[in-house]
């Protein structure tokens, strides 16, 4: 979630918490991610993998919007835990698809290119979040990001029937 870059604004101006509250907010997505990773290590998404990915990204977008609109600290923490969990599902499924669907002779190059895009997207996303928050405000910028996530996942779901039907078992 690129909104992590502007969590200090949410902590101070919207949720009215101090530095320890900000620390809880920053830790919440990681808590959700680790919890889901532990669960997924015993329950890998082998069946309906494409649908699971689309549902996870949808959940990510919806929880992002709900976080942006929340004025309750503990609700915000819970939503960020969910954001981290949904993101973990997305990361695991995308990484698995990348490894299983890429031809052996191209796997290293594809993995390297993917790694560069993923690594740089976090910093570029943080820049975008800061600029958008400055221009339209923190809450509208995060709501907009969540809505764009939903639009993208809806478009992909409609235009990529192979992904919808993907199963890795």
C-alpha cells in the first residue's frame, strides 16, 4: 500500500495518535502479511489460483478505501492488517505464477526484470502518494488509489479470462 508513505499524516491529523500509534500503524500491514504467509505455507492456493489473486487484490483495494475513510485508530489498524494479508496473497500468487509459467531458459531474466519493477514501484508509489496527498489531500489520495486498484482488477478480470481460470494444482 503506497499510503504507508503518508501514514504520519493519518496518525497526526486524522487518527490523532502519537509516535507509538504511528509505529502500530506502520507495523500493522506486516503483521497481516506474516500471519497470512504462515497460513499459506500450510495451505497453498493451488486451486482457483487466478480467482484467489483477483479476490485478494479486490480486498486490498476495498480495505485501502476503508482505511482512508476511517477515523478510528483500532479500525484503521485492523484494516491495515487486512491490507497486509491481502497483499501477501497477491505477492505469493504472482511469484508462484512467475516461477511456474515462465520457460526455464527465461526464468532468471524474467525474475530479474520483475524484481526491478517491484522494487522501483514502491519508491515511485511513495512519491506519487506524497504528491497526490499534497495536491488533493491525504484521504482523497488514498481513496483514489483504492478506486484505481478496483478499476484495474476489474479490467484484468474482464480482459484476462485465462487468469480467472488459472489453477496451479
